[in-house]
C-alpha cells in the first residue's frame, strides 16, 4: 500500500471508505479511485516502471515536476501534514518495516481506526484530528 511517490495509500480517504475501497496505487485500475487510475501521472510513468524497485526516488529525474507538485500539495492542502519525499527518504534510511511501524503509530487512532490524511478524520470513531501533525 505504499505508492511509488511515497504516499501511504492506507491513509487515503479512498482506501478508508466502507464500500468498494480503493486497493491502492499498485492495485488494478478497476479498484482504484478515478484520480489514481486516470489522472495521476506518477502511477503511469514509463521511467518509474523500468526502475529495479518501484519508488520514484530511484529515478534519474527525481524529483520531477509531478513529484514536486504532489509534495507541495500534500504538505499544504490537507489538515494533516504529509511529506512524500520524506517518506521515501525514511524508507531508504530505516527500511520498509520501520517505516510501516512509524506510519501505524502516526496514523492510528486509539479506537483502532486510521486517521485519513485528506480529512483528518478517524475511519473508526469519526474523531477529527484537525491539528496539522508534523513527523517527529
């Protein structure tokens, strides 16, 4: 559920919805959100698909304009702060297992639900987390 750009698809409102949840960026197009299936240029990038692993930070053109635009969008638009490039750097430095552990702690609600990066609302109890949380 970690997208090539570094976004954790598991905290997206499309994967957290109760009916027909998105299966993430790397899932089949028929299960993805409209944006991810039809509009995200990163998910269909020809260069990314030739890389030994699927992550954008291994691309010779990293960060491309698509990546930079998405980084700025996620850092400034939603109630919860998210850095896609920071996620990729953390994965490289600490490994995927540690990254996933930190993500579970960061985005997990005490009720057992997941806080949505786009809305700041817990998928389990509906609590609003409107304070912009920076990574520590």
